C-alpha cells in the first residue's frame, strides 16, 4: 500500500524518465540544458547511511527503479551512521543518507584531504523512552544530565517511584550516541555504562528498555523516526522533555529541544551532472522532499 501511495503522488512530478508503478512517468521534453535521466540497477549510486534512514533509501530505490521495496532490498545494506561516512571517504559508497557522524570522522577527512558536500534534507529528534508502566511523563535537560552522569540514580528523585534508574546507552559511534553527547550532554562527560548497559543496535536498546528485568525502571534513547514510524516502541512510552512531547509538529516547529538534521552527503569532487549529483539534488528538491514526508520523516522544506 505504501508503494502505491508513493507512485500515485510522485508520478506526475518526477523530472526523470522513471519506470515507477510499471510505466515510465511522463516528463517534459528535454532542452539542451536539461537531459532526462533514467536510473537503472547498473547506474544507481551506491547508497549507505544510518539505520533509521534505510527505509527511506529502500522507498527511493523502489521508486527510481520501478521495482517493489522487497526486490530492491539487496541494494540497501547500510553500515550505520559513522561507518557510512568512512565508506564515502574510502570510495566504497557514492551517496550517504544519514545523521551527523562522530566528530572524529571530520578530523579523519581533514587529515586525508577529503572534501565532503552535505546538506540537510530532513529533521529528526533524539527521544527518551521508558516502559509504559513507568509513571514518569517528563524529564528536564538537567535531570537527564544528572541521570547520565550518575548523580541521579532513583526514579523518586524525578517524580517517580522508589526504584533504581537503569540508564542504557548506545555504542560510541552510533548516530543516537553522537546526538546524545552533542544535544544533551554538551561537553559534560557521561558515566561509563555498567556491563551490559551499552547496546550495539537501536532495536537491542529498545528491547532492553521494554523488557529489562520485567520492571519499569529502565531508560533509553533513540531517534524519533525509529521509535515512531518503525513502530519499535510498542510497550514503551516517549517522555516529554521540559514539558514538550516529541511529535512531527513539535519537531517541525522547532519547539522540541533535541533536534538534529539528516544529511545527504557525497564527495565534493563529484560532478553535479553525474548520477550521484543528480540524485543528491533530487532528494533536496520538491519530489524528493515529498517522498521524505510520505515516508514519515519531517522534511526540511516543512521545518521552521
């Protein structure tokens, strides 16, 4: 159903000669300065990125190639946020669709003389979640910092029940951990997680918060898209931050505090009229932004 909606909404707007929905989309006649582009499996840029942007890449490949999302799944093998940028630098991928990487990656690029071109195409948010049975509904920035420095250890200190807070973390190079350190800690050092409290995947962290010891004392974080649109938060609830609930409205308006863009990135030396350059521009254009929104992200064209 999702693919049919994508095809119906985009077919008339595409500037490419696509084979979406089984038939090529109509397009204006090319001028000397504008040649229509047909994407095929052979010339589609190699894609990489964050776990949370893999669904968008899958939908994009399906539309551009005129195939089902299932049939293009072999083209979407994302190595996660930080490693995807390293793959771009190494020439192992052409186009990255991801959150911001660990700052060490930019240092590596500088040392290698690699110039990157990156532009935001959507907004997302770092969100915090607890078991649905936890009575706490909201935390403040200072409370979160206190929890993740080890100064606050009991839910009763933040308006909850008398039980230990079990704060899970992600691995250092994950996109959500980069956002946690940048947006929440902001230079304040996080405590070392106890053994077993650092998870290597978003799904693993979400499951741990939901199922930890059959109790409601765990706390964790992820990005809004993953928790909401991938429906991974069943049995959990998202917390308000400083009284603001994360949703598409508060993310788009900028009211929710922990915001960060998703970027489309390529080698700055890549010609604009290459297949990679064309796809880069398309994601930022009206058709790409429409697809971004239809896939459940907040496009930069709708964010204030």
